[in-house]
């Protein structure tokens, strides 16, 4: 999965968390925010790897 897809899924989960919070469902809100946290972490890992790869190819190029 691409970093962009993880970010899009994180945004969707944020929107769902807001909806759940408006409905006073704290348990669901926390669950959605856990998904956000996981997806943001995954996106950051992929972006760091991409950056490392690009910087490495620039040095070797």
C-alpha cells in the first residue's frame, strides 16, 4: 500500500471518529483514533523509506 493510501484512510478514520464523538460514542471514537495512529505511522515509515531511497539514488546518480 502506498503512503498516500494510508494517509487517505487516516483522514477517513478521523472523519468517522468525529461522527462517533458527535454521537457520544467514546469507545468507537477511540477505536477510530487508534486506526488513525496506526495508519499515520505506516505512512511515515513508507515516506522515510522513499526519501532514503531517493537520497541514495541522488548520491549514486
